[in-house]
């Protein structure tokens, strides 16, 4: 089955999005939360800081790795996302949009957002560690500091742009994402670095690529 799932509905004209049990958080599973009546008002971009995974296996692999993550004391880390975008632009939906997922540490943002994980090394330092000699540097910014990032692929950015447009323009009672830059206090498109904490992904590069005011 393909197409973006929201409860019992599937958004029309979204069959490019892959949905499969091998890459899915079910309601009530660790890493999910009930929305408790909240509408979706925020789209939050992330980078994996890992290898630029491509092809059919990218979504399932990211989900398996996220579900296997541990805290420093060895206990399971509670984490989940709604979408995975591969380096070559394949989009996987990984959780029903009718439920929330724990992809940031800010409770209100969790309940009112959709999390999108991009298969992207992130910084040039990480790209170098991964042996990406072809990586192209680009400057981003996070938490008031410059970030020397590995430029995301055109295919990844194209898929992100398509997904953001679809979610912001879809006619569905649960979705109310305005086409503008957002934050924890302002609905719209944002990134992990816009939430409280220490994360720098995605250095403004995903939101900046949308061109939203």
C-alpha cells in the first residue's frame, strides 16, 4: 500500500510515498504518542548524521536503527518519526499522521508536528568520517553559530519540497501547516535546531530550501 496515511484516510495523489510494515511505528509502540485532539501545525526536518542511504532499503534500515537506539544506561531510547527521505529522494511514511511521534524533546511540538528524517550526513566533519570525498560544503546556521554542512542532494531536497507542499496544502481536518517558517511558538516548517536542546540539524538548510517566508 502506498500513499500518505492519516487514520482511515489516504491523501490523494501521494502514491509515490512508500508504506510498509518493515518501516512502521504502530499506535502505542515506544516512540509514539496520542495527539489528544491537537491538529498538526508543524513540519520538523532532521538529518540522520549517517551514511547517505539510497534505494528500497533506506526507510526500513533507518527505522530499525532508530528503534534499536539506547540511552547511556542501556535502556531503550523513546524515539520515532513520521517520514524518512533517502539520499536519492525515496519517501517512506513510517507512522500514521493521526498519532504523534517522539522526534524532539519539546512536548507541545511533539503533539502538534510531523517529523521527517533525512538520510544525510549533516556536517562536513561527519561526511569526512564517512569517507564522502565527493561531499560539497555549504554553510548553514544553528543556535546562533555557523555550521559547515555537507550539501544535501538535489533529489533529497526535491522530495522534501514535494512532501512539505503536499502536507501544507492538503485538505484534511487534522492538517493545518501554514507555508511559513515555524518554531516551537509559531506553526510552520522548522527543524530540530529550532527546539530546545543542543541539536544542530538541519542547520536551516531544509527550511531555507522551501523558500517560505
